[in-house]
C-alpha cells in the first residue's frame, strides 16, 4: 500500500484516495503519514462510510488500483477502469472485472498479493495509466 500510494501521489502527482475497512484504519493513517502528500487522502477520515458513498467516490474516480477486494467489483459495476492485484490461490477468472477496462497483476502461485515486488507494481501502474492516457504529473480537474 505504501509503495503504490507513494508512487501515484508523489511520483505521478495524482490525487489518491485510500479506502480501507474500518479495522484497517490505523494502517491507512500510517500509509498516508508515510506518503506525506496532500494528494494522498484517507476515506473515510474516521469510522466507516456507507457503501453508497464509497460507490459514488469510485464512480467519480479516473481509475481504481486495488488488491482483490469488493472495490474491484464496485469499480466494475460503475464502469471505472481498474488495476487489480490478485493472489492465484484459487481460480479467479470469474472474479475479474467485467465489461470495463482492467488489468490484473498476479502474485506467484501460492503467494499473497503482498509478495508482488514493488518494481512489478510500479511497472503495472505505468502500463495501466498509459492505457488510460494519463501522462506523468497530469493534473486531473473536474
């Protein structure tokens, strides 16, 4: 999470929102504090958020970068492009995003998503952002 958040927020200078489960809130804060960028925010800032708020945030996002969580499916449902990190512990083909631009990076067989090397994550992000035609240090305005 630190590698991805740092790269997207600081190196690419894109606004980044970290969405975590309530029980992972302290980890989210630690990631945001490590990144130390005003472009890296935690949502929600405390407690939990209604699913409709999370879906609305994802719907307005340029893209979603996430490990294999329900966020993959929310992004797919609202047609937001998604780069997902998967562990091939089970056949996951049926869980890939559907009818939306997506890429999937797989961990090695039997390994967790956290075992994907940082260099491979960054390369995957670069390929994905290039497909979206998001240039280096591009400002995104609504």
